[in-house]
């Protein structure tokens, strides 16, 4: 995607993430990735937890950033099939820079919510290195520590970003937290046409609506002219920068996706989960804080701000 109109370079970098899973996505899988920063094998690294889902199975994989950020150590942890219960609890080991990294999991009673690829409760995934649990996901934390026999890490992992691929015809929805102490927000994106004719000459114009918790916060008319852009929306104590690129929705044939980025900017160190403020305003990219590295959250030396990358795949 182009940077000529000032859209941050995170768009092109995020596209590379799609390439890694392009074949999987085109074959109809949903993909959900969570990226954390933590200490593994004596270095601060990024660790990515990836869930892929289709009609027949769930696949969980774990990858760890190399010492210079250019190499990935990865392994497929488990495939969950409805008829294959023996793999719903287990462990697997791989080597990172000569250090043993163990992944323990338990999905025997895991609960899934609708189309979501990752479990919602009754599970754990624990990543262990040097007898420390460096990353622990899920709500069965006591079970995880008992199973691993290891202590918690002295360094808490930081959630850097989430990347979610979802499919739909006109409307795309997800849930997201922008702060670990905040509440979960419902985000919906809808692309529709306004007018009575069959083409733009007779008055039909594509438009886009973005809603938070049912409240309309961004409305883009004449989407064919504003297919790339950004606006700010406001939650109490926090501003969320919203970037979009829907070029492929409008101008590309076949299975196509749009990219949305939601980047929170906190106004203070305190956090409140008060209801959503409905105000929104356009903000020039040149006045926004942080570099493209802080927008992406991928640089170990960069900002730890969380970003949500949402890939909305349009199915005709």
C-alpha cells in the first residue's frame, strides 16, 4: 500500500504479515495473532501466538524473534480436532539461541465464542524458558504453574499488538481491549452504498461507518475518493487513532481485504473505563506523536503502545 498521502509506513509493514499467512487466509482460514515483548534466552524479544481456524480444526503456533529481529524460531504447537482429544493437553520443546523453550497447553475444557479463533476461558498456554514462565495466556493460571513447576518471570510480558483476519460481506465486527485494565469494546465496520441508481453517475456512492459499542464514531462519505485516511476518536483519558485503507474493497477483483489500524494514545498514566465519548475529529498525521516504529510496536527499542491491526476480507 502507498505512503504517498501520508499514511504511516505501518501499512506496508502490516502487509508483510499478511504475506506470511496469505495462502492460509485465501483457503478460508481465520487468523488471529497476538504479539508480546518479553525476555527469552537472555534477550528481550517478540513472541507471536498465532491461531488459525477453519471448519475442521484449530491450529496454534508459537514463534520467537531472533537476536537481531531478522530470524524467527517457530513451531506448530497443536492441532485441535473435534475427534482427536488426546492432543488437547500436552507440551512441546524448541531451541532458541541454544536455550530450551517449552510450551505447555491445556484445552480439554476450553470454551470458544462463535467465530473467534482463540479460546475465551477454561484453558492455558504457558511458555517456559530458564525455569521461568515468560508468557502465560488463559484463565487456568494455577493449573499452568502446577503443571510447569516453574516460577513466574520477573519481567511481565507486554502486549504489543494484535492482528486479526475476519471475513464478511458488508459488516465486520470484533472485540478489543486497548488497555489491560480497561473494558472490552465492540468494534464494527460496515461498507454500504447510498443512493438509488446502479452506478456512481446515477447517484450511488459507497460509504463506510465505524462504530464503537454501537455508537457511530466515524462516517466516511464518497469512499471511492477517501479510500485511505485517518481520524481520531476519544475515550475517556485516551485517544484512539484510526487508520484505514479500503482500496482493494473498491477496485480489486476476487477475494480482497481492507486494513484498519487502531492505535491508542493515553492522555495520562491513569486509566478510566468510563463510557465512550462520541466526539471524533480528523488529526493531521504530521501532528501525531510517535514514529512509525511506535505505531507498529515491533521495535524492541520503540514505544510499547498497543495496536490493533484488523484485516477485513470481503466475500462476495
